[in-house]
C-alpha cells in the first residue's frame, strides 16, 4: 500500500512538472538586436545623467566607504539587497546605497520585468545589479582597470545603477532562457519607464549593462 502511494506521488510530481514546462514553454528565441539598435534607443548622454543626479542625489560625492556610511545615515539612503525583484552582484567598486527615488525605480524595473516575462510565458528571471554608489576612492581604483571610467562618474550621487544585459538570475527551476530574449524584454521595460520620464538610460556596450539614472 505504501509503495502504491509513493508511486502515485511520483506520478503526480512528474505530471505537475510537465504542466509547468507546458505553461512556461520557451517562446521562439528572440533575435538579439545589434549594438547599434540599442545605442540608438538608449542614447542619453553623460551630461543628462549628471544634471539629473545633481538635482536628485546627495549634495556632494563621498570620498571613501567610511564617509559613505555617514552619508547613508544623514540622507537616509536605501541599502540595496538581493530580493525577489532583483539580485545584487558582488560589488567590487561600489557600495549598495541609493536614494529613495532611485531604489523605487530599481524595484519597479524588477517588478515590471518579471510581469512582462510572465505575460510572454517566459520562465521567471531576476535582473542583476552590477554597480551602485561609487566613492571617489572607488572611481580612482576603477580607472586603473577601465580606461572608459569617468572621473566625474554619475554613480557618485546615489542616483545611478547598472543592470547587466548579459546575465540574469533564473528563479526557481534552473532552466535558463537565452540572454538575447531576456535582454529584449528588459529593453522594452526600460524604454517604457524612460518615456514616462522616470529615468535616463545609456547603453554601455563595453560594460555589457544598461546605465540608469533616476529623474524627478
């Protein structure tokens, strides 16, 4: 009797997994657009990002990690942690703090991305945040490894974050959808928020990310 019950349970599990596979059948692979396509759509230049950051962010850049902690308390910055909406990658040249408006924007991007995947019957994934608030010390260190790093980095105002378009975190079942399809969905989400006046977005080909600054 026990064996029969176990067999029935196994069959039910197999049937349920089959249902999930059918429910989230992989759509036809979306052809990833060439870099020039994203360059043209997300071409907000540095001056726009800097202006928005100076309007919305902390009043002045921070020198180092110790000062960043003081600024976090003084200006009530939000600590960004991995959650059900997004994953925060291991940060080597930034600290996970954003203004409240920027943190809200990030949360909305993560939610809208997952909602869009669901509506398209694409397996659930999280976006991955790769850079957040940079101190002057971080910027200096980064410049030694990245010739494209700007000494006037807009990341210094706690208004800006980067989201990878090459890597995504699968949720639950570890069946991955190709990154080209996920990148296209993320681009649609960012374009909608950009058109609503929520943010500026720059496509960073060399860093494989979308560079995003919150607006008022």
